[in-house]
C-alpha cells in the first residue's frame, strides 16, 4: 500500500526526502537546507514523500524554474527507488499533477541522468520529452590547485574582494546568456541585480567562488559556482562567460583555474559541470582542465501531461 504525503521543507521529515534522493541518485547534492531555500523563493513549492509498506521509496520536489523565463512553469525533481516506478512512482506523479492543477502550473521541466531508464520511462509516459542533452563532467580537487598567472593586461578578481565585479557580471550575462547553445526557441532568463543578490544572501552563490578576469577596468570573463547545503564539499559550475570580442584567448580556462583554487579555499573538493553537447568551446575548456565525463543528463519538459 503506497501512501504519499506532503512534507514540510522545514520539518524533520525533510531528512527522509534527502535519504530517498541520495538512494535514487548518489549524485543528488541537496540537503534539508536546500529544500528550505527552495521553499523560501517559491510560494508554490512542494516536497512529497512516498512510502510503501512503511518504507520510504520515492520522493519529489516542485520548485522554481531558474534558468528560463517561464513564471507559470515549475521545476520537478523526481526520485524513485528501483522497482517502485509502477507503484509509488505512479502515485507520486498523481500528487504532482494535482498540485500543478491547483496552482495553474502550465509547464514542467526536469533533468535526468541518462542511466535511470525506469524514471525516464515514467516521465515519458506522462508527457515529458527530451529537449536538450548535456554532458556531466566532474573534477575532483585532490590538492589545492595552483593560482594561475594571468597574461599581461588581465587581472583576476573575486567578487568577495571587489563587489564592483557584479556590474561586470551583469553585463557579461546580458551578452553571453543568449549565446548558450541549447533548446531551440526557449527563452533563457537574463538575471538582474536582485536575482544575484538573493542567491548571494541565501548562500547558493558565494562571493569567494565568483571569479572575473578584468581588462582596462572592465570584466571580460567570469565564472560562478553554485553551492549546496547537502554536499558542502561539492559545487556546480552555474555559468562561465567571456565577452564575444575576448573569446578564444584562454580566458574561460583562466577564470575557471582561479575559481578552482578559490573553491579549495572555500572547502570544495569536487567541481561539477553540465554542458550542452553542442557547446564545443565549453566542452574543450573542461576537457583541457581535466574534468571527466559521467552519464549524460537529459533536459526534459512537459507542456501537457496525463
Ligand atoms: C564557452 C565560453 C565561455 C568560452 O570562452 P573562451 O574564453 O573563448 O574560452 P577559452 O579561450 O578559454 O577556450 C576555448 C576553447 O574552445 C576551443 N574551441 C572553440 N571553438 C571550438 C569548436 N567549434 N570546436 C572545438 N573546440 C573549440 C578553443 O580552441 C579553445 O581551446 P584551446 O584553448 O585548447 O585552443 C564562451 O564561448 C562563451 O561565453 N559562450 C557563451 C556562454 C556559454 O555557452 N557558456 C557556457 C555555458 S555553461
């Protein structure tokens, strides 16, 4: 007998959702603190736990869509233990769909490692389709990386040391986000200052691990890591960008190297990155830096579901 119930992101049972997420996907980095952060930024936030014969076997989270300008949509995280897709997975899905109906949610997005075929099957049966495929790469930091030496005319700065770098980051985002290869026709969100300040205040971004390359007083490249409460030793590259006129001169590699040294100082021991398979320059940079590839990740969306 499967029972699904909503769990308070701030309550004691959120830890059980963390345990299910880890069991279903060992790379899931979220902890209770991340659920609290997600809930604080999204009034429609929902955390669900499904138990079968008293054992926790599946969980889901609905939160805000971050990278796309889709305010009527939500992001779905779905974790189902092997063997429970037809039972608990199906009941959990019904609860997700009911929540969406109650809140007028008209689109769902999710990301799924390609080595979870049962979850892929569950999502596909309910109307999800693959819209983009990304390579997932990781770089364990076995020791503190050396600080790179910038070429003449370039200075490396961390946001923690120079809050003015944020102005340059906003300009880089405006120029470079539309250049990210990916889903045809999708509108990526170009974040404003408030978006950045919110993430810094919540600890998702850390001013110590936002590194820019500055030439003639202007930021020409930068990279930023996203941190997780559930895995404080792991961080994900949220974005790396170089102004168009400055590309092909090694600046993305430079800011990333500097960021890895800064990340080590901030307690990070593994850096992970997701890159669209069509993003040849970013993939080349990560390969040269020693990142190794794991299972690909499918970006999926549903605009109507059953
Ligand atoms: C991806 C991006 C940050 C790279 O910046 P950059 O400063 O030009 O990168 P670098 O100069 O350090 O390195 C680029 C590498 O890609 C390689 N490259 C460029 N075009 C390539 C292609 N079509 N195929 C294969 N390799 C390519 C270059 O040869 C270089 O490698 P090398 O140093 O071994 O020669 C920049 O293109 C950008 O801002 N793109 C838009 C935003 C984006 O997609 N960001 C990443 C999303 S997470």
